[in-house]
C-alpha cells in the first residue's frame, strides 16, 4: 500500500513517534564527534587512552585536549592529522596536554594545507616554545632534507586566561568558562556551536554553575565522572590515600553532580567520559546506573573511537 508523505507523518504523530524522531537541521556543514580517549588521570590504562575528542566539521578537525597517544588515536579513527585546524587544551595536567606539541609537529610533517593553532591557558606559550626547542633538530633536518614548510608559519599558539568567545571562524563558535578544578585556576570548559549542533566539554571539574550556564540547551554534553566505591578500593593501599581522595572530591564530579549539571542545563545527550577510575574495573552498566537517577535524558557511556552525531 502506498502512503504519501503527509499520511506517513500523520501516522507517526498519532503513534507518538514523531516527537522522538531526529530533528531535521538546515543544510550546512556536517559535524560529528569522535571520542579519541576516555580515561581520567595520568596513569596509562590498558583499555582507554587519555580523554580527548575530535569534533569533525566537514573536512576540518577541532581537537579538544591532547594527552599521550592522541595522534595514534586520530590515525586509528581514520582522521588525517593534517586535517587538524585547532587544538584546545582545557588545562595543564599531563593527561590533557602531554602531546600538544607532538600534534603540531606531526601535523606539520604530514603535508598540511593550513596552519594548526594551539589554544590553551598559561603557560601554553612557554610550553610550546620549549617543545619547539626540543624538536629543533628534527624540524631543521626535515625542512632542509625533505623540503618541509616553515614550521613556525604552520604552527600558531594562542594563550587565553579569560572567559568568553575564543573563536568565530564563520563556521563554528568556541566559548569557554572557568570550571572548578582546584588547585588549578586556569581550567576551562568549552562549548562549540556548529551550524547544526552544539557540543560542550566539561573539562576536569566538580559541580560548576558556570558549566551549567555554558551547557544550557546544548545537544551534547561530554562530562567527566568519578565513581567513589571503585576509587576508594583502588587508592586504599596508596600512602597518600587520604590526600588523594580529598583532591579528587574537590576537583572531580560524582554521578549525582554530573546528572545535576545535565538536568539543570537541559542538554539533549549526556556523554560520560574521563572516567575516574579509568581502568576496566567498573562496567558500563555501573556507570549508567550511578548517573541514571539524576538525569532522565539520553546517556551514553563513552568508549575510545566511538562516533556520535
């Protein structure tokens, strides 16, 4: 039986399925979020790379954080590193910035067509200058021997220490607010507004009203999460267990806090990531069950190399 479009939509509406159908977005640049890493903390994990994300808008890539191994994860995701146009570092813990310089170097060495800009709070400029000096021999050798372009012309650094608009390139707008990650003051959450969708990355933070305000009405909120029962068992034998626990409670988010942020902000999808602890000891079902009572919307337990619209 042939059903015309009007009849099909009427059937959907009558069955209640129309409201659940994906909204149609006006034509424009297509965007997708590729999760490159989902682990929290500096210790290497067997099942997760450090938390990092690639927001792909048409052919351009906006990278959020650059912990150890992020270039390899881009390759595994099928994303050419020479497509990276901007790298945003949320704060200067090693699981977020260890490979910021490496991304710039490897993008330069992979036939880039445009410069890459590294954004970050202080001391971003000093860190990149130190990395430039460390890599001087490799850069000079490849420039002379392989005909590579001028590294300094292909690598830009923007240091910021204020909230507000960071970038408006005509396609995407990037805004930031300080989150709550003591003792680091220059720690930021980031919001990316594309023509079709909006994405917010909490960074490392405990419950933050500023993050709630930044995430208002966002399509996707990527938020860190910490599970205390597993964490307490993990650090019980550490000589600094009490100090470490105090730090974690002050600067990371419990499932209740994560759900509260997502609910108050009214986000469409909550993506759990930057898991603390980040090893395989906590199952997906446990993370989901811990957050579900506090947020009634869609929840995604992120995995490395997962792609989301």
